[in-house]
C-alpha cells in the first residue's frame, strides 16, 4: 500500500481528507508527522465549530514544535477523535488511519475536488 491513500485528498499544509457521504474525515499526513517528530499532545475543537477552508481548528505538539492544523474544507465539526487525548503518539504510528483528527459535515462538497490527489501531493513533497 502506498503511504498516501489514493482515495484521500491532500493540502499544501499537510492535511488529508477522506469523504464519505456529506462528511469529511481530516487528519495530518505521514509527511507532517515525520517532520514533527514524536507527537506528545493534540488540541482539537468541540463539535459545533463552523469552519471555512484554511481556518485553524487545533494544534499538534511534538517534542520539536507546535503546529497549527488547518481545515481543508468548509463545514461544521461533527466529531473529534477522543482516542488522541490519551494516545497522541498514534499520529506517529497511524496518521492515515486510527489517528484521524476531526469529522466535518461539508458545506460545499465540491471543495474537496480542489485539493491535491495522492500523486500530486507526493510530487509536492518531493517523494
């Protein structure tokens, strides 16, 4: 399997999006977690927060730095991953799976099509 799932879309800020129906699941990419190093804390919003593309909705703290997380799409947060409160290091071991960050009810599903494909993202990061 590719490090970057083909059915996901990606941002230049190193977030990924997977869409099912009208809900987008958002996380950080393998590249992002690798650059951050050992992740020790994740700050995520409560459901109900309304976002526009590019809005900051949380942060990831590693032993190296604190990085903001940006929303790749617009909509309303309908869930945040509770498992990351106790195990933020899951972002290092499974960034494209169990370590999703939030679920967003899409305001405009077409926004997802504006994001990079896996192939485009890998070219962007130079891998």
